[in-house]
């Protein structure tokens, strides 16, 4: 039996312009970062192409933050947005950082320890893809069951993992006078990639901060701290992003031992509203799909 054009239109996914435009910006930044890493634009300038790539990945993090926020604020969440966001994330925060570290340091391992270099990059990429696949599966389950989402991610979000890698790389290059070799500290990057690969697929919970929006009210000292952090980030752009991303990474590790009072103060959330099983949220800024009842 044939279907009518109306039925076909009903099965079409909802595509909202503004949040998906932010996701497209995320994807394009990831692609531009890859082009700079492989030397498409600046093949002879060494460190400059890496700095451009790092800049594009950090801008992609900003786009990734905005797409989910805009979708929830405007009520324009959709399954299409969630899937599109994950596809963009695997390019910007999976492939691009893996290529960056491989080009800077892991390629040297090919000469000394066989295929260990590409293996580390592959492990990071696969774990990042698995992290996003699990995220989408949890999102679909919560949508079907109507289960209330928690305020936490399960596993380290892949944008945060990429942020740690590229911001630390930028800081190392700055400390070493923008030398292409970035000094001996570059050998910490492979170990960091292995750690982040594990954290992405682990069951550790990381806060999503999705409850913080334009209507959030905080005490004066929190506002003052936020202004100081923002000023430091602008002035000390070479190292302040590293402080922020690494602080988030470490907070997830120590979070199980942080008191509930401090969690609520830091994350601006009410733990009494989280899921009973404490599982990570499938709806947050890492994808813009949120049940209507949760908007």
C-alpha cells in the first residue's frame, strides 16, 4: 500500500535552523582544523598551522556549547539535532585532536616502537565514537520511557577531552617559544590521550551544568569569580584554557568525594531531582535533544 505525501512529510525529521547552524559551525571548524594539521594552507610554517588548528577546535567547543543551549532555550530540540551533533563531534573532537597529536608526537613512535603511535590515536578516536554512541542510546531510551534526565554525563564528554588535549598542546608550544617540537613535555600527550580514552567510556559522572542559564542567580562572590576568570582567560589565552579544561577533568575524578552541599554550590543543581540510579544524562549541551517535559 502506497503512502501519501502527507505521511512522508510526517516522517521527516524536524530540522531547526539556529541550533543546527551552530552544529554546522562546529563541524566546519573541525574540518578546517584537519586541513591545517595536514598542511593544506600552511605547509611550511610548522607551529603556525598547529595554532590555527587548535584555534578552530576551541571555536568548535564554543559552537558545541551554544547549539544545545539554544535548542533548550528556544524549545527547538529534536532527534535530528542530537544525531547531527554527534557526527560533528566525532570530526571536531575525535579526528582533529587525534591527527594533531599524531602529527606532533605520535608519528615519531612509528620509527621507534612500531605502530604504537597510530594505535594510540586510533584508541582515542574509537573511544570517542563509542562515547557518542552510548550518549545517543541513552538519549533514545530516555525519550521512549519518559525518564527524567540527570544533571550529569556518564563518562568524560568528548568536547572536554578534546579541549584538554588542544589547550595543553597550545600551552606547551607557548612555553617552548612556539617551537614545532614543543620540547620534551610533548611526550605527556600520548599518555594523556590514553587516560582520556578510558575516561570517555568510563562510568565516572561529570557535571553537565545544563541547569545554568540566563535566569540563574548566584551570590556576589560567584559573579566576581566569574568576571575574574573571564578576564584571565582573555589576557592569558595561552594557558588559561588549559587551567579550565584540566580543572573540569580533575573535578570529575574527585567528584564522588565532594559533599552534596558543595556539588549543589558548584553545579547549581538540586541532587534530589536527579535519577534514582545516578546514571549520566543523555540530554545536555553534548547534543540538543531534550524531552518537551524537561525544557
